[in-house]
C-alpha cells in the first residue's frame, strides 16, 4: 500500500516529488492526510464562494447559469 501511496503523492506533487524518497511511511501517511484535508477544505470554500456568486445572478437565470457552470 505504501508504494501506491508514494506513487499517488508523486502524481499530486509533480516535479517536487523527489523529496518523497526521503520520507518514512508514517510521514507519507501524514502528508497524504494533510493534502486530502486541504483539498476537502478548498473544495468546500470553492463551493461556498460559487453559491455566493450565484446569488448575485437574477433568480430567473440562476438555474441556467448553474447548469452551464456545473458542466
């Protein structure tokens, strides 16, 4: 599993992934958990901001705009 985790993190980090070879398995797990948590928080913030922006659009257009933006 740790090989899979290392490969996943290398995909996420791209060019900076060389540093992963220096980390132990517990450190890799901590890094993975931190990155997953950060992605969840960012997705939540993006959704909240999107909803707030959508409220600025007239009611009759919201559904159409939401449909376009969501695709």
